[in-house]
């Protein structure tokens, strides 16, 4: 049993799981926004990055991880709401490339502003738990207390989001506003407010993700920390289907594990190529995602 | 109508003044004669344009004449500017080619690409790799090879693009832009890994151009004139081809695909074919621009062709005006002089030029302009100018 737990494939699966939940969280944020506003938020990663900076750069002297994390999440929620109210609101009903361009522009603004304030030098974040892998008879299991904390946090976030959407009044209104804005408005749902709430939720999830990424990866926190993670998160969301939260979660974890195997057995440069290949193949076979039930398109 | 006459006479007078200035301000008689001939060509083209019947009955001739005027203005200017500015012009003219390609893809067929920086990289590395194995190939062959390589990669990526719309396509091309660096790394023995490649021989000015200048002129400054001229003429050719493509039957079919793809299919346009062709054209243009960059810089580094470049390209197209040829030229001009402008702002606001804020000013300004443009004036500068124009004419 011990030999099995420390074997190479198991190590890959555990390592992949830790990365995969991150991709799942990014994908989940994208899906939340896509479902409610039909906008693919290219600034998702950058917004999360800025929130992490607010939490960990402004409060640096206190260095209490949990306070900083809380501030980052609040910053993310506020930033998400502000973004929806100011930039995104002007884009509803415009041709579908306009929001793409606007969010790419916003990405550029956020990354430049962050670099202007905090420079491009990498900043290492404190970790609340040890990042050293547990040992079994002198051999490492590919799982550290911190990695476990990451997975648990991700699961908690996912469960909270699911509970909010399925069992609360706000969740019902959110779903109604996304499904049919006209009818919802007639029935008394304040659709515009729901769209703002959707952006705030997604952006809050993003902030948690960015903090996890920045303290886990050896890159630390830089203005472009989230670029690569965002690309993988998008690929997960696109493969799972931008309309399907479950698809986002499953494909995020599956991709994380697959990439770990590719990186371990082939070459770490091959990971992004395999990802691109998987994306292309899956989009050609199922353009609306593997987990989306019916193909839909508004003419 | 009156405005047209006004504009063409203003351009004409400016051209004559520029030619006179160039003629008497330059060191040798030979160069003076050459510039005078060039200026005369521009004035003649402008004269042809001022005939109303030409504009009405001969659209092809009109496009050729407009291109000649634009190219002549740029060439006369490069002969008089310092060699630093000439290099900026060369870089900007190459960027104009790239912008024309993306403008066609987005403006005509309604697709969006965040991967055009990587397509530029394909062209740039094709030139560098080829030059390192066949040092003596003629330049035109190298450029054609780069365009072919760009078109081939564009075709491969265009195949899945036929089934994707808007945000999905943008995401896929973004993934391509991120993956491009990894591809270069995998083929590190060819591409030189992180440090990139140097060209074995710099592209030097031909003998006839050197002879126009006094013997004491530094070869560097003649070379920069030559490189600028090379880029400007290439941009002119690209511009003319693109203007014809926009106006052709295929260009009109593309716009129908963009505005209403169901209607386009009903009148017999093959959507996949139209989309793949648009993708190939845009990739080929980007590759030509990247190839010229390698020739101008005499070297290529992989970090140039990251995601940031693709985003810059998209910003320039949108700020200039999506789907318009003047928009691509405006975008190219902005790119050529953005660094000088930002340097000017930095010195006049007393920012520390080595500081964080100064180094990020570029991204902040471009990003804000991009968001503001798409929210307030989605057709960009050329669209705004055109609206102003229509307003004035009434």
C-alpha cells in the first residue's frame, strides 16, 4: 500500500488534482459570468490578480494570511461589481466581439496598473500550512498540507456556489435572470442587480483562486501570474461547455491530471501543446462542450 | 464634394512643399533629382485622382493612385527624417500590414483573433531560420517563404475556426498565442531557444541607393532609409491587394457572412470556406509583417511574440477602426510613434523614466483607449472621422 501511494502514477494523480481544482475554479468563474451575461470574461485572471495584490500588498505588515485572504475576496467582489456596473453594462446587446475586445483591453489596463504600483518583481505570499510533502517510510507522497488545503478550499467554494444557486432565493433569481431576463423582470426579479451579483460572485471566486495560485506556484504573485492559469481554465471551461458548471469542474480536474502525466512522462513544454490539441479536437467534435445537453444558438 | 477638392489640394500643396524641401535640403544632386522625380510621381497620381471620372469609372486605377500617393508621401518623408525615426517608420509600416490582415478577418468576416502576434512570430522565425541555413537567398524569396509559412499555419488553425464563433474562437486563438512560446522552445535547436536568432548578414542598402548619398554618409543611415523604404513599399503592395480584396466579390461575400451568416449560406456562400480563407489571409499578412520586423531588426527574440503583442495588435486595429483600410494605417502610425510619444510624456510630466509607472504607461494608455473606443466609438478613429466628414458634408 505504501509503495502504491508513493508510486509515480499516484504522485501524478495527486499533483494533477491540486492543479486541476485551480483550473476548475477559474473555469467556474468563467461559466458563472457566461451563463448570466453571455460574456467571456478575458479579464477574469487579471481581476483576480489585482484582488490578490490588494489583499497581500496593502496589508503586508500584518502578514496574517486569513485577514489578507478576506480582504482579497472582498476586493474581488467589489471589483467584479464595479466592472459590471461601469464597463460591462455598456456592452449588453452589442455585437459579440465588442465585449471580447473590451475585456481584453481591461486585462491590459489591470496588468499595467498592477505593474505600475507593485512592479513586475515576483512577490512570494505566506502560506498557512506547510508546503513540504508528507512522507511515507522516507518517500514523499505528492501531497502536502498546503495542497490538501487548496483542494479542500476549492471543494468548499464549489459547494457554497452550488448551494447558493440551488437552495437560496438569490440563487433562484440568478438562474431566472440568466434563463429568461424578460419574464424574470415581469415577475419582479431585478435582473440588472442579478447580473451585478453574478459578476461579484464570479470575481470573488477568482480572488480566492489567485491567492491559492500565487502562494502555491513557484512563480509567486506577479501581474501576469494568472495568464497561463487563465488559459488552462478557459480550455477547461470550453471543453466542459461554457454553459455547464459541472462540466467546468470535471474537465478542470481531468485536465489537471492529464497535464501532470504529460509533463511527467513527456516534457513540460508539451503541456500547453497537448492542451491546445485537446481544445481543438473537443471543439470540433462538440462545439458547445462535452457536458452541454443541447446545442443551442440564437440566430 | 467641396471637401474632397479641399483635401486633395491640401495634400497636393503639402506634397509639393515636402518635395521642394527635400530637393533643396538634401546633400547631393543625385538625391535631389531622385526625390524630385518621386514627388512628381506623387503629384501626377494626385492629379489623376482629382479627375472625377477616374474615381467614378475606374475603381482599380483609383486604388492604385491612392496607394502611390500614400507610398510617395512616406518615402519622401523617410529620406528627410533621422535614422531613428526611419526605423520607427519601418516597424510601423510592417505593423500596418499586420493590422490590415486582422482588420480583414474581424471587419469583414466577423471573426476575432488573439493569435496574430504568434502568426507574426511564424513569419519572423521563418526568415531567421532560413537565413541561418541559406545566407545568400534573395530577400523577396525569404519574404515569400515567410508568407507561405504563415498561410500554412493559418490554414491549420483556421480549420477548427470554421466551427467556432466569437468568444470560443477568441479563446482558442489566445491558447495558440500562449502555446507559441512553448512550440519555439520544443524546437529550441532551430529557433535558438530563449535568446532567439541573429541574422548572419544584415540587409544592406543596394548600391544605387548608396550612390545617391555623399560618400561620407554613414552606411547605417542609408541602410535605415532602405529598410524603411522596403517596409513602406511592402505595406503599399499589401494595402493595394487588401483594397481590391475588400471591394471584390469575395470581400462582399465576407461582409454578408459577418452580418448574417444564415443569409450568406442561403445565397450559396460556403461558410467554412469563407472563414478559412479569411483566417489564411490574416495569418499571411501577419507573417509578412513579422518577417519584415526580423529583417529590420536583424534579429528575432521569442519574447517579442507573446500574448502581449497579440493584444497590442487587436488594440491598434480597434482604435484605428475595425474593417477599414485608413484604420490600419492610423494604427500603424500610432504604433510607430507610440514609444516616442510616451517618452515625450514621461519627460514632460517629470516621471522617473526608469520607474514602474513610466514603464507601464504604454499598457495603461493602450488599455484605456481600447476600452473607451469599444464603449464610446466602436468604429474607432477612422469611423469617428468618417462620421464627422458626413456631418460636415451635409
